[in-house]
């Protein structure tokens, strides 16, 4: 099918394409995966990739040209300008012009960003809002209950995800999966002109003041975090030395455990919502992104384990006493047990964890089904407190089981 034929087909289905000669659709694109009703393709839109799917009401390129490669978009998504590849955008999510959304991103319902946002391997739960001029790669962010009460990242914010030791085992949990999917948690606010040094964990209800670069963990949440001034300092630096490997290992384990629990949520809870509206390609796109993210995190974690031999040699030279012994033990356990760690994280065991609670939650959702098409966000927010508690218990049991299995292999890092 020629490009002109595809464009004519879309116009016949009700698409709005004001300048057809300025829209490019690759020959590999499956025209049947692009809805016509309410779809708007403005001048400069380029659509490529056999996995691309576009639902009704999608608008591309309103503010600036859009290049789209193997992305899946739910109803009424708006991508106003930029480059988007191998990512999935669920209903009513949006991104302003100048965006660069690279592979492995998943924006859930009504998640959005203003202009000039960069993301890769990032998950935004419903309602999460990013300001302008933001670099937000390798993280998961949740929190909030609506577009009026949402987690937000202020403009000119950076998630620092690359270390001087040249590794990227730095993914950060801003919120979590077990509670975040229930769409009832307090929002998290990361103030503008600041950043976080991954990997970090930040709990619900946390506010990080504008201008703060945060290097710690606050998983308990409910805190206001800021800084006053910053004195310059000079200390010895040893390339390849990891002084706090225990925290880095712990945060990576918990991040991967949360991704594994989110994968189960999609398999058992979210999937029926996609199927009832014949959004199979959108569901497939979403779980593909979760698998890409899991693969990326395992690869980065593996590379970190390979760096432990060098870190151990440096530790033997520059440290002494109990600190040296503890750090070497942690590093050695991680390095020597990596094959068993990876095997455990890829075993698929999480599918059998908490099955009774999972089934109870599924039953609660089905009981609320009135026979009409269910809206995912409304359905989850209408669950009673008992069902919410059971759902959290199920997902948290997955996270806890994954973590316990890994820590049993590296007890010095517990």
C-alpha cells in the first residue's frame, strides 16, 4: 500500500490531515492499526514502524513536527512536537513540543509533560506531571489522585543516572508500585532547578525544595527536604571504587522487584481493561516496555557486579579495619553470586506469589462491573478499602519475596 493510499484511507475513516503532502507514513506501518475517528496529523508528522498503533482522538504535531517510531497510543493522546520511539502512551497522556522520548517509556493515563522533556526507560503513573526542560531517565514515578492532585517534577530538573564510575545501575523509585497503582496516595513534589542522584527511593507525600540536589533515600515519605548552601570540598577520588555498594545494591533490587510486581499487575488486573475495548496492541506495547525496562535494569546491574573486582582491589589498598572488611564482603558476595541473582530475578516465580489475594482483588473488580465498558482509573479508585488493602498486600508480597530471595544470596548487603 502506497503512502498516498494510506493517507487517503485515514481521511476516509475520519482523520484530520490538513496538509497531506507534509505527512510521511512509512511503508512498514500497518494502516489498520491507525484509527481515523478524531485523529489529527499536522504538517511535519512522520510515522514509522510496524508496531505503531494510534487510537481515536490522537493528535500529533500541533506545536511542532513529530517523528513517531514503533509507539503505541491510547485514546486522545497528544504529542505536540518532538521525537518518540519504542514507547507507549495510555489514554489522555500528553507531551509538549521539543520532547525526546526514547525507548522503554510508559506514560499511563493523563500523565503529561510540558516542553523539552527527555525520557528513557521511564514509567509515569496516572496524573504525574513533568514541567519543562527536564531530563527524567531510568525512574518510576507515582502518586496523586487526579489532575488536580498529582505528583509533579518542577522545571529544569534532572534525574542524574550516570556515575563517575561509568555505570547506570541508578534507577530511582519515586513512590512505589504496590501502593501507587491504587491511585490514592499523596503526591510527591520535586522542586524545580534541582535534581536527584540515582538510585534513590522517595516516599509519598515528600516535597524536595526547589534548587535541591538530593543524594539520599526517604522511602517513608511525608518529609520536606531542602538544603542551605553548599561548601566546596576536595577529597581523593579513586576511579572504580564503590564506597557505598550496599545501598546501591539494595535500591537496584527493590527497583527490579517493583517492576516485576507491576508486570503482574498488567497481566492480571490491567489486561481485561484493554481487551474489553479491543486495545490488544496497546496492552502488548505496555508490557513490552515493562520487559524492556526489566532487561535494561538487569543488564546495568550485571555490569555493576562486574566492576566489583576492581572496587575490591582498591578497597584493599585504601581502607583498613572493619569498614574495609565489610565493604569487601559486600562486594565479593555480589560479584560471586551474580549468576544466582540473575537466575532468581528471571525465574518468573512472582506469578505464583500471593495468588489468593490476587484472585480476591480480581473478584472485587468483576463485582463492580455493571456490564458496561469499565474505565480503568475510575474502577480502581472505586474499590473499597478492603479490596485496596488486599491488592497492596498482593503486590507487596511480590516485592518482599523477590528482595528476600536476593538478600539470602548476599546477606552482607541485607
